[in-house]
C-alpha cells in the first residue's frame, strides 16, 4: 500500500511546484491530479487518510482516558498542592481539545477525498464500451459507497461523543480556576460518574469507528 506519510523524495519537487494559494484555496482536484501523476491515486490517498483517522481516534481515546484519571485524582484530593492538580487538569483539557480537533480534521479529509474518488469513478462509467465490465464496476461502486457510508457515519458518531466530555471538563476547569479550595473540589465529586459514563461511551464509539475503518480498508484493498 502506498503511504503519503512518508512521501518519496521525488514527490517533493512536484508538490513545491504547486502554488501555495492553490493549496490554501482548497482546490483539491488539482492537488489530487498532481499526486496521480507521480503514482498516488485517490484510492491510495483514501486508504491513507482512513488509517490516519484511525490513529488519531486511538490517540484521542488515550488522551481522554488520561484526563479522566487526572480528574479522579482531583476529586479524590486528600492533601497536597492544589495548584499542581489544577495545572495538570487544565493541561489535560487542552490536550483533549487538541485531540478532538485533530480527529475532526482527519474525518473532513477522509470525506474530501472520498467525494473526489466517487465522482471520478461515476464519471468513468460512461467511458466503458464493454457492458459487462461496466456493470461490474457499477456494482463495486455501489458496494464501496455503502461501506463508506457505514464508515463515515461511525466516524461522525464517535466525533460527537467527544463534545459532551469536553464541555464538562471545561466547566470543571473554569470553576476550579477561581475556586481552588478543598470545598470546591468536593463539590465536583458528583460529576465524576457522569464523566466516566461519557468517556466509556466515547471509547465504545471510537472502537466501533475503528472496526469500520479496518473493514472499509480491507474492502478497498480487495477491490
């Protein structure tokens, strides 16, 4: 499988020839065309981006789990430096927010190249002279679209589970910022169970999305 994470040296001159304004304007069709000239096709890019999203989801799971553990340490405070606990929780919130943004960015990139691939695939159907080959290609396109829809639905569902956790964490961090005392920390204990439930839900949805990613990649590779 061709991976874009480690672009061969021969690809760099081609990419640098692309005007920066072209890349920034989101003119992806020209970008994909340039990559295809050096052997990186939309199917390869899609597989690469699905794998990148899978990796970012795995990292997000770990980060949210770490944040939960530190929140537990805060609400179970039994002496020590309160400021240190707060600083750790604030850092975890920031990292969790970054992880969530990275997941969303990766999903957007998957959608972008998938749309380009399907548009190209549909356009090429009109070029067939052999009707048997055309019907087979149409069938594979339908199957790939169906599998992709399952994938992107799972990805977006997992993405949504991160926001309730971030909202709750943000509330706790903001509250502690101006109420850094044992009484304030004790008042947060009631939120612990809710956060645990939200993060457990998040992990379940992430795992479901990762399974769909693996199944989709397998289908593309077999196709």
